[in-house]
C-alpha cells in the first residue's frame, strides 16, 4: 500500500475531471481560474491554480526587477 496521502479522488468523465468541493474551497478556486498541468517523472501530475485577476490592476503585470528603471522620467508626460 502506498504511503502517499490522498486528499480526495474523482472520476474522469467525457475528458473532464471534477475538482472536489473541499479542495476548491481550500484553494479558493473560482469560475474563470485556470489550472496549469505538468507531468513530472513520467508518473506524477502536478496541477497549479492560477487565479483570475480582476479589478483595477487586472492588466498590470508588475515589475519583475530584471531591468533598470528611471524614476526621474515619465514616458507619458512631455518634458
């Protein structure tokens, strides 16, 4: 018997799998969220939840810190 913990299980039906309600609640998965699927070691499936962004900054990607910035100039304002 496997020593891996099983939180829940569900069946695949019509090429779709349901996410159990308690897992959706715990991970705050809502309509519109995306799931990213990754196969590891040819046998393990990892699923990552990507929450849908909403609100004022939904299109803002942020600053990842890999390039220089110049806070003294504003490209949207004439000098």
